[in-house]
């Protein structure tokens, strides 16, 4: 029996063509499906939930949980959320960490909002309305949830934390959560903490306790923001792990405000090259054109000293001569004696606090403009 090879070759060629056309058709259909894929539907927030129907604030435990607000959604870093809290006509908005689909409020954080922003009366039960606003900034899209209501009883207002710290490789103590660098509470404002220091290039964040990486942290709203941005948030458990970044090593002054309207300022500090004393306690008296100069400490651009006679009287520390409208270092309270250690800077002399010398004699004054400290010792 003989095979017709021409017929067989022709059949094979036709089969190959059929397979080739099939592959092309599949590719065309695939491309068509990609090109014809529908646009995503507009995102929506359906029901939101609160972890409690009633919250009675305990101001003695500011870091404990008070309330968690949650909403069903996929975690998506492109979507940002805000929680709108309202009491009648009073409203406040709270930013939520990028990608989060819940927000935990501590006792101290929620209480500050209730009393300071929503003007609720301490120890009186009030209604709190809660709404979640979703935003996709890149597409100018937004959506709003239904509003739910709970009952709250605010407590007495005070700073939520008595102590705060700074941890990170930008700080002198590095990533040592057992012994991070302490912030200094502002002597004029219990809601403000300062950290004035020579920093390394690196990251930092602000824990509310030591010895535990699972504690709450004050962090920026996004990782590594510009230092000019003032947004700050309290992140329960420190997750997501956002940090500030110091790109240029040097001296900085950091101020954190933890009131109901929190903010942070991080500014490089350039020391004044000369500092003076002015007042009736010093040899030059109240002569702003020619005040008594302090002596810079060799090798330390931030420290100045004065050793000499002081009369019974007052003095303050100008940063420039010739004008009473310049910046001054002053004590936190007027008439402070020689035992005070704080020397705060007041822009344009808007507050006129002065140190008071009650006994004439020879004194040594040591002043540090970075750490804002002063020592006044009678020899």
C-alpha cells in the first residue's frame, strides 16, 4: 500500500495554518479583553462601626484605648480617610494613616478633641456623631459614609502624656528603646515638648513609653515627609512604621504639640555668633545699643558665659543690639531668681520676662542657646 505524501504534507500544512490562526485568534481576543476591560466602579464606604456605644473618659490613663472606629474596605495606600467627629455645630476632622481602615483613639487623644474642639462639658454625657470621609486625591474622587452616633462623657483636660522620647539613628542614643533620648516639656505649655539636639543623618520617631517597640508612637502622616510639613499623628502600636528623616546632620530644634490640634516643627538651628546681657543688674544697664557681651566658649558654638559683677536688679539676653524689637532669651516667668534652669526664646520681645538678682556680687552665668538652659551662680 502506498501513501500519497503530497496529500499528507498538504493536510499537515493546513493543520499548521489552523493552529496558527487559532493562536492569533486567542491573542486578539486576549488583547481585546485587555483593551475593553471596564473601568473600576466608584469606591464606596458602607457601614461604619464603633467599638462602644458609650465612652466614659478616664483621664488618669491617657494611653489606654477609648474607642476604635472601623469601616469595611480593602487597605489601599492610594485612598486616604478622615474621620469627622461632630457635636451639634462643632466639628473636627482626624486624619487616618495611609492605607488604614480603622482608627483607634486613646483616652487622652479623644478627650482633648471632645473638650477642646467639640466644646463638650466635662463630666456631662453628650452625643458624638461619627462619619468617615474617603478620598482618592489623584482622581479627585470622594465618598462619605453614613453617620453613626455614640454617647461620651468627657473628663478633665490635661496633657495626655507627662513624658515623651525620641528614638532613631538620627538621635544620640540611636535605636535604643530601653533608653531613648528624653524630650523636654515646654515650661510655658504642658502640651508642648521640645528636643533640641545635634542630630545625625538618619530617621527618628517619638514613643510615648520606653522599653517596648509595641507602644504607641507619634509619627508623621506619611513616611519621610519634608521637614517643613507639620502634620503628626498618634499611631497605636507603631504600625504603620512612619518616621521623620534627617538628611543633613547638624543642630535642630524640634517642637511637638500634642493638644487637640497636634503639630510638629523641625527646624535646623544656626547659633547666634554673639549674645549679650541687658538690664539694670548688668554693668551696661538698659543700653540696647551697647549691652554687656557674653563670652563664647571655645569649641562650643552654642555656649556663652559671663563672669563679673551683678547689681540688685533685672536682666534678659538679647540676640542683637540696637533694637528692643529683636529676639530675646528670657525666663519662663517674670522675676525668676538664680535657681531657674530654663531660658526660652521669645520672638521680637513680645513677652518681657526678666531674671531678678536680689543680692549684689560676682556671678558666673553659663547660657546654652541650643538647649535653652542657663546657670546663674554667685561666687
